[in-house]
C-alpha cells in the first residue's frame, strides 16, 4: 500500500489514465478484482478523482478512464504527524526539512529520530568527540549506521555538529614546514597525486607554505575533515589545490569546495596549460556542474582552451610538470596576490 502511494506521489503529471495506472501499479496485483478494489478505495478517499468528461469502463467493478491525483491528501496526514512530533521531541531536533521531502523518507527516518531523541533526553549532548562507529552504536545500537546513511539524517535534523562525531576516514597525510607553523596566516597545498607530492616535497622549506598535503586522489575529500584535529594550530588557514586537469581531478576539487574554502593553485595549472594535452581519460564520468565551475575560475583565454581539451577527450596530468619545474613555480609564485585576486 505505502509503496503504491509513493509511486502515485512521485508521478509527474496531475492526471493519469487508467492504462497508465495499470502499467505503474497493476503488477502488484494478482487479478483485476484486486486492482480495481484498490483504485476504488483511493476514489473513496478522494486521492484519485474521476475526470467526468472521460467516462468510466463497462467492466465490473467500473473504473474511470482518467483520474486527477490529489497529492495534497497524500501529504496532509504526513504534515500533521510531523507537527505532532515537533511537540514531543527534544527542541534541538529540527524537522523543518521533512516538510519539503518525500513522506516516505520521514517514515524511514522516524524510528532513528525516536532513538536519537531518547539518547539526548537520557544523556544530554556529549561533551567530547568520539569516532563515528562509537557514537553510532550509542545512538541507534548499530555501529555502521552513521557511515551508511545516518550522517545524512543527522544533517537533516541539524544535530551532526552537536553530537560531536569524529569522521571515519584515512588520516590526512601531509608534511610540515616547521619555519611557518607559528604564522598567523598559513598556506597549505594539496597535491592530488603521489608523484607530484614527492616532486614538491624537497622544496617545502623554501616556500611560504606550512604544509604540503598528499591528496591521494578522492581520499582527501573525507580526510580533509581531520585537518584541524591533526594540525591543531590556531591560525588563519588558506588552502590551495593542484590536481590533474581531467574530469576526475576537477570533481575532487569541486567536492573539496563543499568542505573547505579552497583556491586553485593557478601557477601550476597555467604552467600545465602551456604544454600539449594528452589523449585519454575520455572514459571518466563527466561532472558538468564541477567542470563548469572549474573552467569559470580561469581567464577567458584559458576557459576556451580547457573547454576544447575536455570536448576532445584530452587532459593534462600533473606529471606533465617535472620536479624542478614544480619546485620553481612553488617557490617563485606570489601566492598572497593570488588570494586577493580571487
């Protein structure tokens, strides 16, 4: 029943023909009698309203050839229930997001919300952060829950930060420049690939940067969350990113922008763009929003060039820059001016 109502609720049009109803939900019934009985129940409830001008079938029981779907009735009880729970649950649990989402998400989340409510009322909010599996077991008696979808629920009810959860991810890998760790403003460079990281490392102490971070491809998207725990230095931290100019590298940068404020390490990218691109990587998934945002960071001349490279299925690997070239660019670029120009 609930699955069928969900199908109707997500149907894109306001009216639906009997033949389309049969295609959508007919497979859930063993006979015409079962199918028609269900449709008539929805008629009686006002969820399906007959379009009179289209008439009804001659079969017994008779169904309308076309119906209007009254979706407001599908969600009316749902909104009423949310309001009732708002009055019962701990005031820190915010249910506002559920007014805008699928009613069936609310039904799925509710048992977990009740467990979280019980935990908060019994123990209050924790004072210290603990790893996600530990907090997950405390909240819902399932150590994998937070990493397997629970984190998104906690974000929906706006409790993720209050519950002090340490993310489960590989440690962030970085090298430190001891001469710069006491500065009020500190620069940090994330290099996507190991070869580039190793090529840059010998020059770290000759640059203005406090750390060189090894991104290890996509791993940095999660491990960057541990930066302040692993580098507890009170300062203004400014991040730069340098990755391959391909779909995957662009996607990693774009994902990082959702976690931290980060700048493209333009001197490296512009040096790459002065080389000849290479073929390959056209098998990679295209992330249109990420690609558009990445290209917009460059001057008009480079925007046209990058767009052309992507459309031809070509790319620029970080390794197109040799170690000596990488080190020279890192040492001699005016990183402070780059920040202000952005």
